[in-house]
C-alpha cells in the first residue's frame, strides 16, 4: 500500500484497535506513517471522554460525509501533517456533543446528542434577528416575584420584549414589570409607590433570563448539567428538534414549604422546540414533576422575531411620574442591636414596629416602606409568631406568623428573613 492511501484510511480506525493486516504491514516497514499513527493514537487518548459515548447512525453517517467533503474541498488542509488534520476534526466532533449522564459511576453506555450543533446554528439565527417578542403563560400569582410558581395557581400572562443590539428588554405581568434600558434595570411593583433602579446585573429577574437570551440556553443548561444533575434528551421530527432537560429539585426539603415554588426548587422538565430548517427557538414548556406525574407550569404562547418596537418601550419614561429610587440607597445599614437576634426575634421586631407605625424601625430591616405599605400594615395586631424553619435552597429562614390587620382581616403566612451577607444584617425578604 502507498503512504497516502494508508494515511487516508487511518481515519476509519480511530476507535478500532484491529487494523487491517495490510495497514499493519505498511506501518511495520514505514517509519513516517508509523510515527504519525502513534501521534494520532496519543491524541485520541488525550481527547477520549471518561465515559463511553455513542451517536445515532444518522449523525455518524452525516459527520463522515462532512469530513470527506472537507478533505476534498479544503486544499489548505493538505499542508498540515495528517495528525493535525485529525486533531481539528476530533475537536470539532468533541464540541458537537453534550453528554447525557445516566449514571456517571456506571459502566452503562451513555447517550450523546449533537446538541451543540443545534445551538451553534440557533446562535447564528438569533444574531441575524434584531428583536424578539415572547408571549408566555406561567402558573403564578399576579404581582409576585417572576420566579414564583405553583401548580395550584391559574396561568398568568407574561410578555417579554427584547432588542438584541444594543441589548434592551422588558418582562411584564399584571402587577410587576422589569425594564433593562441597556445600562440599568428597573423594577416596578404595583403596590409600591416608587420604582427601584439597579445596575445591569440587578437580580430583579432570575431564571427567566434564559429566555431573554436564547443563544445562552446551552451555556446555562451546561451549568445545570453539573449543578442540578440534569439529563438531556434530543428528538427529531420532520420539521422540529426537541430538546428535553430534566432536573431534580435543589436544596434541603426536610420541610417542603418551598417545594415546587420555583424552577430550582422543583423536580422539573424543560422542553425547548427548535425549527429544524432555521434552528430558531419556536416554543418552550416547563413541567413540574410530582409523584411521577407531570404538570404544565410554564408555556410560550408565541415567539416572534424581528418585531418593531417603539423606542419608548425601553425607556424609564414608561413609569410616568413614579419616583425612581436607587437600589443602593435602599440598602440596609447595620444595626448592632439586631445582628445577634434570632429569626423569630427579628420577625417580632418587624411586626411590633408595624403595630406602632414606627417606620424608622421598620426601615432597619425592610427599606421598601411606602404609602401603600403603611396603609396596609400600620396598626396591626400580632396574634402569634411560630418557630422558624428552612426549606429548599433559600439561604434564609421562614417564620410562621398570624397577624390581624387594621381592617380586621386575619393573615397567616410565613415571613422570609435572611442575614446571608458579610455584615450579617437581617432583612425581611417577603411573605406578607
């Protein structure tokens, strides 16, 4: 056999230890080919995954076709040593896999899918688009946190508007809206008489960020693969590519109060559907899994690209005459007398200050005191304060309480309090 023929056929045996006899004989007598083959084998061992990976027959066949086409069309590749050509091809192949871990400690074969290829193409399609509009429905409460979900609630309409360059966006539902104008984030809550302003990375929106940047979906889900022990599945239809990601609830659920109240606090299944021809994200669904039964909790109603928006929609002018307060000015200042208190004591301090309408005391643990808050919680009566507990991945504590409002209504809930900051400053995080 000639050297060129042997070098070309080496590709067929990258993962096969049994070389044909004629190639073995050539390598035994040709030091140049043998040297390249040994370098290639060394490279394979370097890139070889720690778990066995397989792809579908179609994917393997299509990849080999592309490799052959690349070898025929790219004349510049002939200038490189054979093992460097193989290295380029192996890196491309390696980058086209997302491994689905069924059991990383098992000898079972794991499944691999060309998910990266989909997202690479999806990124290209997104980069061609100037804007995106998403209609979304989530089982949640109006006005509550954007991340808050619950199987017992009704679907609430959400609207997402995004301009990609320069990046600007809004997320809105009844009672709550977040705006990013390219520099700052703004949070408008209906029952507050001001708008909170934070920097570009303000945490006014958490998990839903993944839908604001479809080209970051894979990056985010890769992080979840490790953090949340996620598993992946990719299915192909005549005109769709369906990526399903399954994750377990994160945190301690000795007390299951926080179970299924957010994406990270739930056993969930996320389904992304891409157009097979354009690779654009076309729909998204999220299911909460309880007792092996799936409940639809979030769904897109439509996704449109290259929508024309009015420039005013991404300006703080949309908030009208509402006062805008900087989040930095709303940060709590340390009070040494409160640092050593327990969650129960902080809860009592907070409600006693509300009962006497001592708003300066209230602001030491809850800075968002406005007219509406004063009207609702001024003059309350404390009925009972219970024992604190922790649940899920929330870094603070929950304190059960029952209070009687000035209106005579009885309210029984759990107050969220936390001090997970370097100064150990207690703050009230919600639960009114």
